[in-house]
C-alpha cells in the first residue's frame, strides 16, 4: 500500500466509482496524476466527483497523511489486494478498502456475527456472552461492532473463550466508540483480533455510519446471531443485509412481553433459525463440541464449601464483586479472599478490574 492508494481510498467518492477508476488506470498513482480534461471524460463521474478529486489533490499533503497512518499502525487493504476478505468481496456493495488495526479474520475458519440491543437486558447479556464464549472456545471467530450492550459483551465472551474477535467500527479504526470499551478495544488487538473500518482514520462516529457498516459485519460472517432487538433496530438492518447476502440468520427467543425480544420474534416468524443453545448451534454448523457442564460440576466437587459458594456465584459472563456478595450472602472480605484463591487455582479469571468469569 502506498500514499496514492490511501488518497484514493479516502476520497468522498462512491466505492463503485473508485473501483471503476482503478480498473481503467494501472495504479492509484495514475489516478492521482490524471489530467483534469481526461478525468472529466469519464461518464460515470459527475461534476461533484471531479471537483472532489481536484480539491483533494490541492488540499492533501500525501506524505504527512500517509506517515500518520503508519504511526497509528493502521494498514489499508483495498479490494484489489490478495488479503482482502473473500467473503466481503462477494457482496454487491463491498467497501473499496478497509483500514485495519491488527488482523483480518482467517478465511479458513467459521465466522459468526453476534449483534443486538445496546440497552440490553441481563437475559440478552447472559446468552450473548455464553454463545460467544462457547463458539470461540471451539474455534469460531466472532464479528461484532464494539457497541454497548450485546456487541461488547459478546466480544468479551469471545476473548474469554480464548478465540479471536473482530470489531467493525462506525468511526475511524483509531477511534474507540464508545469510549467505555477502550479496554476491550485494546484486548482485541493484544489477543490477536482486529479493529476494522471502511472510514479513514480520524473519522468521528456519526449516526449514519452505523447502518452502512452493518453490511461489513454480516459480509465477513458465515451466519448472523441476533440476541436481542426491538421492532426497529440496527440489528434488524444487519439481519436484512445478511439475508440479502445469502447468509443464514438466527435469533434468540425471549419473554413474550419483552420489547427487547420483539425484533427477534419477528425474525423467527419470518423463518430465522431459533437459538436454543450454543451446543445445538455448533452441531448445526458441523462442529463438534465438548460438555462444559460436566467440567463445571467436577470443578465444584473439588472445591471447599466456601469456595464452592463463591464459585457458584461466578458465571460465564462478567460479574462484579458486589453481585457476587449479594448472591453468595458472604461478606465482601470473604468474597475477595475466596476469589483470589479460586483465581490462583485456575477456576476463575479477573477479566477487568473487579469483574470475574469462569474459565
């Protein structure tokens, strides 16, 4: 990738037109140096497009912009590059380029998108985490959007499952949004995953960026899981895009009186698969799985009574010390001391300050 490719990718011209330009010219450098009279002869470019390109050449300092990209450890992968995801290349409105921090998904492995409500319930949070953790532990890559709620909790679950997860942002790849997920953003990169965006570095999140980025989430995935969704939500947009791309969609059934499950029930009525357990889903995907319930039961038998009480209050999705104290009925000091003991023995893990999960 060179500075001219970066310039072309960042232009405010449609992806289709960028691709056409590159098909007519041998390189992005040739596009950059094209004469204005020649540029205006391309019938697929309108006057606004031509003016955008002309002004960009005058206003951009290519070397400065490109150096900034390199310093941020972001690389550009265009649709003409060998490493451009093949799953994404097959969708009709593929992005011309992706800005990538970290890795791209492994094309040889299954990838599942897990999406849902930002203001999710504990029910949705629990199942998003458990599905992601279980699938990840069995080698399935998890794709999501790093948003609050279902997105973030599923990606945290994937990391606890010791697998890779990839976040597609509605901002530049160098901007973590929401900021509260900055720890997760860093962990994804540190543990071998990736942060992806079709938007140039420095682009701030805007409401209209998110529906568009959803086609990338579904495009990178083999199937899409909707964990919780209202009747009108971005998750349903992702599901619609997945169906248009020929991908299977599954939805988590919920309480009939929950507004957060109405979107899922709507999908199920329309023929989406029903999520009953991660084990069943894995079987439908043709991947064999182990029985982690047996593992947890054996672990309990090996623990002392006090440890067993605390261990029973730690589940597969993050719980803080206050929640564990409330459920176990022990004092905060007893819980703290026992958590340390359980972590030393390898039964639990502190995934962020004062938040614990089983391992």
